[in-house]
């Protein structure tokens, strides 16, 4: 997921500014159990964040990523799962 800085310079309309951060999810058997606290475990998913220059941001709390995905167990912890992965009947 890409996060961009906002720019409201065009008559108050928000326009996409420069790239600020990139958030990444990865999944492999056993990954989630290896790095996630039990109360925030989202299956085998792990999370990471990067600044636009590729550096890891200091102080980013990946627990916030896990907590946001935690209620989505029925969709394999993925927002908009049906849109990306469930193509039955299409």
C-alpha cells in the first residue's frame, strides 16, 4: 500500500503529493507465529513499512497494521479480499 503526502493547493481539492511510505504484507507458512504476538496474530501474515527512499521508518508500530487486519479473519485478514482474490463466477 502506497501512502502519499496530500496537497490542497488546487482550489482546496486534495491532490496526490509525493510518495511518503510503502506498507508491505507477506505470507508464508509459519511466518505470523514467528513474529506476531498471539493476541495480534493474523494467520501467517507479516508486515513491514518503508519510507520513499527505502529506509525503515523509526518508531513505526507494525502492531497497528496487525490490529487493523485482525477483524478480517474470514477474508484471510485482507481488506477487499473478494475484489482481489475471489474470482468465482466472474
